[in-house]
């Protein structure tokens, strides 16, 4: 989904686990993960999922990205909400489930942060092989849209924890997600099946079952994604100098 330019420039890869910058013609691909039949299944999920993301306008490469309406915008942080209407929520669901399975099943070091218990991994494999969406509380998924466009780049998926604010004298456990980023879109996926607590908290933003749902939004210039990219570039420059 991420193209640096129409000229086919190679991508620079740098980060934890690498002692130098590498050039790649495309993003990460594990050619030892599936058979030809498995590849055709994943290709179908990719095609349908990406088409629906572009139709919704939530990725930078979609024609309708600038037409999204962002409401309830916080003046200080820039965070807001955008209502989305998906014709095929099942296509989004299977695309995201397949991404999670690929990263968790792969032995590539870029995906080392994405690990789940063997039973959960086998359950994910079954869902991807059968086309079954599972239950809504299995790996609940929400979206963060970058409402303005920024520098084209990829970012390896990683494990993240977001603190929950205390309320009414109660202390709530932190929310744990797997965080995916591509083409101006952040996808947050719960780390386990049957996560009813996480689904209850994110029900209105849950992706993959209801046709109508909300996505969070933030300008790229005020996003953690931009800050992370700046730090990665600085680190790569410092490494190259030494």
C-alpha cells in the first residue's frame, strides 16, 4: 500500500535488531509462511480488505481521504472521531485477522514483538483458513485515521499498552493491543480471543461486524506516529555516522 514515489524508489529499513540501514524493493514478506493455496487465500483477503479501506477513505492512497468528516475534535490535542459506513465489514475483519496471524506465525525478526500462545495462534489459523470471523470479542479491533497526509513510510507492528484513567475511585487495568501501521492508518487489535472487557470499552469503534462504526482521528502533524518516525530517522542517522 505504501509507495514512496511513482519512480519505484527502494525503501529504507532501520530499527531494533538491525546494525545498518537496508534497502528493500517492497515491505516485509515471509516466503516460508504458506503454501500456494495459502497464498491465494491471503491474496483474496488483502485485495478485498485494501479495496474496502480505500473505499472508506481511511488510508492516504484513497481518493476519498480528504472528504472524511471529523467530529468532536479536541482543540488541544486534535483528536476527533469520524463515522464510517462499511459495505463489507467482513472483508476488513478477515484482512486484519490474517495480518495478525501472519506476523504471529512468522519467524522474521521484524515481527518479534507479535507473539501469542500456541492455542490462540492455531485458532487464528483456523479462522483464516475457513473464512470464519470468529466472535466479536476475539481480538477486538479499532482504527486511528491520520486526518492529514504525511511522509510515506511503513512501521513494523508492535505490542503497545495504553493506560486507562482512574474513575470513581476505581483503578482500571491498562489496555493491551497489537499496533499495526500502514498508509496513514493505525490498526489496534486486542491481544487475545474472548476479550469481553476490551470489546465493551471499544464497542462503538469495533471493526469487522457492524456496518456503521467510529474511527478515532488525529492530524499526522500531532500524532505519535510522526514522533516515532522522527526518532527512528534520527537514530538511523546517528548509527550511520558511527
